[in-house]
């Protein structure tokens, strides 16, 4: 797939303003399962193991958190290792956050806030963050907005940052088409997943975004399945 198909006038269905409906809740649960089965959670755990040490205390920011599966994963992982982890999770959609708040009821370490990842005005008076995460979100934005988010990530992370997303390839599109034809067939999940891979950045485009955002000496690698990530360590 040589050209990125991004049209701001035709967003993914989960990005449309909507109440906390049963359809949206099912879609967010499908995303959690997809993240767990197809590599996104594996990437997060890899960097948690790299960055968070037993007995330590850390503050983490998760951007575009959706149903907050990444914060719950991080907190559960930290608890099992005697690590104190405080997480602020941000998303732009109030309906999505209403669902996430129900799912995070047993996680007092997580604070959920409504905010735009491009501006993050609600974070201005908060203490600094050790690490910033952003998973499977940049493909929802234009190139200019993605660069702006990466600038925010770099500025807010005092120790490290990880931004992971899909990689746009013909294989990825075929795999997503098959998975949503066989396993995850709900209309919102099917529509958004197939659109996501066409809106995703190629491997080279992803690195170029980071460079435009002022990232230097950053890591960049491919991961299973059709995932890629860039990271900074300060």
C-alpha cells in the first residue's frame, strides 16, 4: 500500500462524538482483545520491563487512551512487581472515557481526563511525568497533527517516551481484513480496523514524523504483528 489514505472528513466511527453506547463499549472491548492478541500489549510490557524497576515510584501519561486498557495493563504489571505507578490517561471523547472510568473502578492509581492530545491543556499544572505512552493513535491524525503530538510527547517525558502504531503494508491490510471477517465482525470494529490500516504510516513515514517533531537519537523498530514503535530515552 504505497499511499496513505487519510481524509479528515471521513473519520473512524469511534472518533465521532457519541454517548457511551453498547456499540461503543463492544468496540473498545474488541480493541483491548486485539491489542492483547496481536502485539500491542507485548510492546508495552517490553518497555515497562526496560524502564520500571522493582521498588521504584513513577508517573506515567497515556495519550489517546480509549478504553484505558494500556493503563490497566501497566498498573497490574507494576503491582505484581512492587512498583508504585501513578497513571494519567487522556482521551478526547467523553463517551469513551465514561466507559473507561467504569473499567478502571478497581484501579485508583489511574486518573482519567478529557483532553486533546494536540494541546493537553489539562496537564499544565500537574507534576512532571517520567514516561509518556501513545499506542495505536497517530494514524487517527493528519501528518501535521501527528507531528504536534510527538512534540508534546517529547516535551512531557522527562525519562522516556514510547509511541507505537500500525505499519501500513499490504500484508497488514490483508491480515486486518481477514481478522475482521472471521473473528471481530461487529460493524464499528470492522469498519474502523480496515480504515486504520489504510490511514497508518509506513515505516519510513513514521521515522520522518519523529524527525520533524525534533526527536533525535530515537529508537525505531518493527514488531509483531504489523506494529512499529519509536521511543526516546533521556
